[in-house]
């Protein structure tokens, strides 16, 4: 039966190649969707860890979302700095804003205000860090080069450095500026900050303040994206259904074309189980070949999306296993046709 199945695959090579490419593109999309869902967590982790802090001190009762921090008085920075267990404390402001670029439409950015040289300072891959008011370090996704300018709330900033992998909210680039500039844009110059970053964990805090770990900030921020992640996961499920239909259609059409073959095999005593094994082998072969094509295609397509796409390594392990399941399910569609063939058809026209 295996030899017959492999020979049929060879005979219908064009049909199988079309099915492999079609299912492969669908499988590639499932990998990319998995990468998009994982990308939300990766970008949050990169921004949070890039702050260089061990803990975050926020207004008591805050949800802890990195891009939705309740303001606290700047005077709290000195209070936290003097708490036992704290070795360093610096303020930070993180607020989504619209940035206008000359000759282009407004773009969303995550404005991050920090004290130059303090916690929260980014490490540019090109250029330098912010030294004074009016300067900015931006993520490469903003599309600006060193020396170019952008405007936020009427305030102009000149790009002096570029970072990579610093985005939030599904690929919105971070833009680092001085604390004073961020206060002018967000709070009208009032002495307010979004959080106090610390190295060392404060052993106690005054009323009105709460301490959060990096992990808590990351989890709360990722929860903000739960609806988007859920939608992506639902789309992935739909893609698996489409892939199963593509493979099932191919195997079913093949079964229709092999009616006489099945009749001969049944006349020779082949059982339904043996027929199913032949169909399943074809379907699984197509699905596994499609999985290989998908893995190659997905790696080349990650860069075409605006938001970060980080395909988990586990997805490349799950894909072939899932492809086998898809192949087995798809072969069931043709099994009924195969077992219903009358062995007498083998002698028709004899």
C-alpha cells in the first residue's frame, strides 16, 4: 500500500505541489499570527527591562500599565530615594502622544521622559543619548534619522540617537526625551511624574504609593492587549480550519479519481483500515511538506509587519505535530468515498 501511495503522489505531483503551496501559505500565517501575539509581550519586556530598574513606585491603586501611569508629585522621588533598601531612584514619564513630522502625517509615539544619566536612559545603537532639552532618542520604527525633527504638542525635538526594539502598544515606537520636556508636553510644566524607578527594593513606602516589580508591570501592560491577543488567537484557529479544508479537498479529489484503484484493492482483499492508511499517508505527507514551506516563508515575512513579530521556538515544534493532525483529519473526508466503492467496479468494461 505504501508503494502504491507514493507512486500516486508522484503521478499527481502537480496537484500536490499546488496543495502544498496553498496549505503552506496558510500555515505560514498561523506562525506569523503566533509571532504577532508573542510580539506584544516581547516589546513590553524590552521596554521595561531597558529601564534598568528593579522596581517601580506608582500611585497607590494604580493598575500598573506602563503606558497608563497615574501622575504623582515629583517630590515623591526624594522620599523614595531616602527609603531603606533603595540604592538609586529616578523619575520617569511614559505617555502615548502624536508626533508630527514635516511633510508627513502624524505618527503615534510613546513619549518617555527621564533624567539624562539616570534610570530609564536608553542605549542608542547609533548616535548619542539625550543631553539637553529639545533632544530625543527614538526607535527606528519612527522612520527618522539623526538630525531630523518631529513635533509633539507644539514642542520640537531633534533626533540625536536611534534605538532598536523599543516599542509598545503593538509597534508604536518609543521616543525618549528629558523629564522637563515630557512634563512640559504632558503636564503643562507642572512638577508631576508617572513613576519612580528604583534599584534596590524599598522596604517601606509612605501612604499613597505602591511598589511594583518589573514582572507585575509587564503582566499588567500585557493584559491591556488581551483583546488584540484573543482576536489573533481566534484568527489562528480559523487558519488551521482553512489548511485542513485545502488538504481535505485535495485528498477527496484524489479519491474520486482513484475509484477504480480502490475497487481493485478491495477486490484483492484490502481492508478499510488499509485504505485509510494510504489516504492518511498522502494527507500527512502534504501537510508536513506544507509545514516545511511555511517555516521558510514565515521567516522571510516577519519584517513586513509594523508591529513586532517574534515567532516562539515552540511554534516550530507544534507546527509539524499540528500538520500531522490536520492531515489525519483531512483524510477522513476521503475515507467514506474509498470504502463505498464496489469491488465489482474493478471488472467494469472487462
